[in-house]
C-alpha cells in the first residue's frame, strides 16, 4: 500500500505495526496484541471493514481502541455506517492528508 511508509513515520519508534490483508488475520492479531490504534481500509480480500468492525465490536467491546478508516471511498453512507459501527474517525485518501492523520494521533493521545 502506498501509505504504509507514512504510517511507519507517524508512529513513535518502538511501536509495533502490522499490515494485514484480511479480516481473519486482523481479528487474530487484535486478540493477540491488543493494539491501542487500528487503521483500516474499507475493503479487504475476504470481507469488508464493516464485517471487521462488527467482529471487533462483538469481541472487544470493553476495550478502548482508537479505530480509524483511511480509504479512497468517500460516500457519506459509508462514513455514516463506519461511525455507527464505532469508528472514531473516517479519513479519505486524496482529500485528507497524512498530516490530518498525524494530527488525529496527536489529539487522540488522551483517548488511548
């Protein structure tokens, strides 16, 4: 993914970052590593982020995990659906910049 190196730069040294192509691996890694931040695209090879968000909400409802969608899909309906499922922020590639993402992380320090 084009943006991976930006994510690596946005997080502090020593952060553990995983890039996962499918929902099955995503849920397994969340269970195993208990991340403070999740950044996801809307589309995976096996399911959608909606499937992922529903699984996360069911299995990890009691954990505070900052969840961000960073996608090329900019429809209002998709953003509303994601927010309904518990996403903290919905960023659109090409409209929102990596600086918007970095600012989101800075402002979210008190969340996690």
